[in-house]
């Protein structure tokens, strides 16, 4: 099956003072039609920048973005109309992404009007019902909605044009646990009903565990580990992934098999300029970590950029 979305060598740089921040640094990523792929990592790992580049809200510094066999990397805004209809973002904070002056009807109908669609009112009401909201909310503004209602409006606005791909940047971060479960159930149903492809950006491993077939772990703009979600989260091979997993509470209060594994320090503004970027924090860093890390295929489709991957030399 051909990928619907493919990113290769993607890089996004920002000027910071007298230097350059590599927010996304050589990312390769592929989405198959109907697939859900997760991207996890700490704040500052480059997840949201990746999402903004993939939706072409920002232009990448280098690399390629190919959607349905069409290279959209360098297209100017006026040439991105078809792409933006098919690839829609959903952001974590609907209060920031939804126009506070517009009511729900205006918010959901705007994409239809921009693209000159017919029967706008009917489609708005159908989409509102599809995300589990009452038409009584059509006259309300975002500030008069609950957090869960606002996120459902944001999802309705994203799907009203019937896109092929949703890029979901922390879609459940602004709601409580019960609403989180309801939103994830809604997203699963919409994916099943419409054959949607999802890219989930999240720091919440439990959301990724429940929703994604494959997971990419990012650290300082690079891929640390990638593979089937059950393997990456159940048997992590990069020390950084193990540190992330050690923070997840499990039944009975235990944090899991890597509970004692901690990074030597918190993430800081600076990082090694070569070799493994995690080595300044890694509790098991070795001399060889100052060289570019190998990409080791632990099992088919499960890769880790760590000299200790699939090795018995790293304490468990």
C-alpha cells in the first residue's frame, strides 16, 4: 500500500541569539491510509514544530513533504488550497485556535464558505451532531462552552470538509480524564466512519498506547526510536524512551520495569553538538556515545538510535 503522507529529511531551524536551533532535525516519517501514528517526547523535543511543518503552517528549512504523491514542500500559500483541504490540524488549546468573536455556527461553517461549498447550514448541523453536540450550541461563542465542547467544535471544524488526514497536536491536553476518554472514543469512531489517517502528537504515552499502531519517539528534533507501539512502549530500546516510560504510573502505583531509570539531569537549553544528543543526560553514557549513534533494527520495523539497543550491557 502506498503511503498517503511521507516526510523525508525534514528539518526546521530557528535563529536563537547568535546561533541556530534545530527544532526538527532530519525526520523521516510515513503514514499509510487509515493508520494512526503517535509522536511522543518531552516539551521541546520538536513534536509541535513537526506538526506545523507537516500541515504547512510553517515552511521547513530542508527536506520533503509528499502528500498523495505530490511534493508540497515548497508550494506557496496560494498553491496549498487543495492540500489544506485534505490535511487538517486540531490543536490542544481550542481557546487559542478558535476565533473568540465567532459563534459555533460561524466557526464550523467558515471552511465550507472558504471552499465555496453548498448546503452549508445542513452540513454544519450534521457535523455538529456527528461530534456529539446539540444544535442548541450553534449560537454560543467558545468562551461560553466547556473545555470538552470546545475541543469537539475544533474537531467538527477540522472534519467538516471531509479531509483525509488529521494532525492532532495534544488533542486531549485541555480536558479532564473522563472527557479525555470520550474524545478518544469520538476520534476512533470518526476514523472508522471516514477512513481518516491520524498523526497524534502527545506527551501522554497512555493516549498513544490506546490509539496508535506505530510510535515515533523524538528527542531534540531527532528520532530516538520508532516501531510498533506495543514494542516501543512495552519493550523500549533507547535509554531516553525508558526514561519516559519510567514516569508512567501503573496499577498499584509502580512505574513499570524501568522505574529506577532516571535521566542524570533535566533537559536544558544546550546539548552536545555531535554524537548522541541524549548522552549529557543518559545514566549509561559511554565513550562511544560521542560518535554518531547507529540506527539498530531490534526487530522488523522497530529501530532505535542508541548503541545500547538490543544490548545486554545496559542495566535493566
